[in-house]
C-alpha cells in the first residue's frame, strides 16, 4: 500500500517509513500539514499516519480537510504523543480510524496498520489467486485468466492490472502507480505507463462493450470502472477503438 506519514520530526518519520517498508508498503513523509494537503489534491494514498502538532496545519485540521474534501473514505491512523482520553475521543469522533500514543514499537505499528488496511480495503490473507468477476489473477504464475481463457501478459502488465482491479472505481494518480509498479524509478519514460494501460485495455478487453471502462483522468492518472454487465466476448476479438491511448 501507499502510505503518507505526517510528522515534523524527520528522525521519527524516517523510522516509521522504514518500519512500514519492511511490510512492503511505499511510504512518503511530510513535515508540514499544508504540504500533505497539497499532495492529497494531486495524488492518491491508501492510508494516512498523522501526528497532531505539526507546522502550519495541525494533524487534526488535516483530518477535518480529508473528511470534508475527499469523496472516498481514506483510512487515517493518528500517531501522537498526546495520550489524554479527551484527546483520543476527540480525534476518533472527528473521523480518525485508529489512534496510537508515542512511543510505539514497530511490531505494534505494523499490526495496527495491517488491521486498519484489512478493514478499509477488505483485504484477505495472502492467497494463490485473486478473483474479480470473470478475471482471475494467478499470483504465483503471474497469469491472468479471463472467462476461462489465459491471456499472456508481461510481469508489469500483470501487476498494473491487479492494482487497477484492487482499486476498482477509484482514481489512481500516476505517482501512485509509479510508486507501486515501477518502485519510484525516475528513469521511466512518460509514455511507458500509457503504453501499458493501452495494452491491458486491448489484451483484457477492458472496454464498455465488455462491461469495463479504463480511462485516463487528465493531469492525474487512471481509473478502472465496472459498468452494467452485457455480452462479453472473449478477449482478443474486439476491434480497436479510435483515439485510445
């Protein structure tokens, strides 16, 4: 998952990010509230870990902005030194999903984050396959089976398709996709992602006539949506659509 950490103590933020990275998460640290809000307007995260007392916009103010301004329910974990009962109840009533008091061990932090992510995204224990309707992802063989037919995809295409299905109907920013699929690489040509999306649209039949729409969001990223189901011919037999990238 892609996680944003708000903490003006850089050593603490680095420790949190290193801990989360051991569980495979991609972490971005922010030292000021307004900078985090600016980024939340431009890109997507799966979880926020917020400290309370940070410069220019407190963690509580960031939480209020998130709940008032973002259409999706973004999970929020408060991690702060303020441990009074009134503080905890106030933040939970404002909209935080969980609250831990510093100092917190790495094991407890990972357990809280894991529990919160499972609740928020209905994650299941690691399995050999993930199934989304007619789409079956074999996680060990990196194969995609669509309505009984195996579709040949590259490893990056497999990972990108799985990410899109795991976030069905949710807009994903380009930064989010680059972090998760290309691991924050800086030498990826700008058209690489667009090419992969185009290949998936063609190979997996992600078109409205097959019940799905994979569309770019100008200046932001991509979104995969499931439409009303209808006749769904096997992938690879559809005609290309003009103007799709």
